[in-house]
């Protein structure tokens, strides 16, 4: 009975350290913590620690390789299965891409025939000017970018700026080697757009948010969620057909646009040289402008000749009048006999 109680007491109380050993452990821990500070370490201890680490690190790395290999067996075979599926998917996409490539070549040839028949002048992609952009928080506009190309490279105000996915903005200030681009999300940006499906017109208005809004849609606009929006070219500044984004409905019943250009950071862009169509009056002025200087010179010469002729006319007229007066003075007035009237008979007629 006593043995059972002693066993129960030992199980309940467990093994206990004496108070002296417990205090000694606390003192030793405090000493280790105090002497392990970087400022209080001796150079010999630091060298010993670094040498021990240099010796132990290769041994630990060698011992960890088998364990690491065993742990990586499962993920390796799972990765091989994923790679096989990915390879099959890429092969399928490659076959489909070749099919669409053939269709694109046929459409290109057909479009060239149509453009030649209709005499359509389309902007060439080879004329695009590539440039890198940097953030530009300064200036009158909040949403703007600074590009490293200027007028020396052919950049001019009003040119559209695009990236790999769609329209970014337009150039609004041009220097010799740099230019500033006003983004579509800026508060001062106004771009006419249209729905690619229904040709419904609207104005893309920036408000310094990620999704610019659509204004002036009309009472019953033919627009649906996800519709593709492109530039309409109604302003005469941007060309028609540049991809802008897709329509997104709002809770208030309005519409906003998720821009295509936001699919990637705006780092590398292209500046698209675009010359808008001029009206007949402007074309006539441009045609007359080169010959205006010659016409002005000829007009001055003609006016000078006319003045000289006019100044000579009074002298000639005076000389003519004097000659006429002298001729009239030489002819006597009574030497001219009046012719007799044939109807009057002489008085002494029998």
C-alpha cells in the first residue's frame, strides 16, 4: 500500500530540481545574454565562431542534400505532370495561332486590294516613333508622362500615343528631345469615342480615376457591358479606330471605361504621326501661300509702273492741249466761208 502511494506521489509531483541548480541556470543564462552583445564580444570569440561556421556549413549542406532530395520527389513528379499538360496546351495554341496567321495574311492581301481600289491612305506602322516614358508629377496636369523623344525625332503636339494594348493619350507639349503626354485618365482629357459594335458616339472624360467616364451618350445609347470602344476621330486630332477600352456599367446607371492600356505599366510607347484632314478653305490657303510673296512683289511693281504712267499722263495731256491751242490760233476765224443753202434762191433771180 505504501509503495503504491509513493509511486503515485512521484507521478504527480514529478522530478524537481533543487533551488540551487535553478538559480545557477538563471545566472548562467543572464551571463550568456550579457556577453553575447556585439559590442562586448571579443575578437578571439568572433574569429572562433566564424571559423566554426565555415567548417560546419559544408557539412550541414552535405547532410541536408539527401533529405532535400527525398522531400522533392513528390513535387518533382507533380511538376512533371503539370509541364506535360502545359506543353500540350501550348502545342494546341500554336496550331490555332498558325491557323489565325493564315487568315491574317489573307485579310491583309484583301485589305490592300480594297485600299488600292478606294484610294484609302492609311497610316503606316513603320512611321511610329518609339519612346520610353518616366513619371512626371510636375506640371499643370496630374496624369501625365514625360517621354524621351521630341521634335528632333518627328514628335509634334496632338500626336496620339499608344502602347502594346491601346491608346494611352496624346502629346500636348513638345521640346527638342522630350515631350509630355496627357493621359486619358487626366481631368483635362476629352476624347471622342464610339462603340465598335453599334457606332454609338460618346466623349471619354478623365477624372483622375482609374476608369474614365463616358458623357454625352444620348437618351437611349446602344451600349452594353463589355463593348469595345475605339476612337471616333470626330475631333480631327486623333485618328479613327484606335483601341481605347471596354465599357463598364456603374451603380448609378452611367458608364465607365476599363482602359486597354492599363493592362501593363506604361513604360515603352509609340507616338503615331497623324495629319488630320484639312477643309477646302485651309487647303486653298496652303496652295496660295507659296505664291503670295511673288504676287506681292509683282503687285508692288505693277503699282509702281501705274504711278509712273499716271504721273506722265498729265504732262502728255498738257503738251497736247498746248499744241491744239497753237493750231487754233494760226487759223483765222473769217477765212472760213459758210456753204450756201441750196433751198434759198438768190434775190436777183429772174
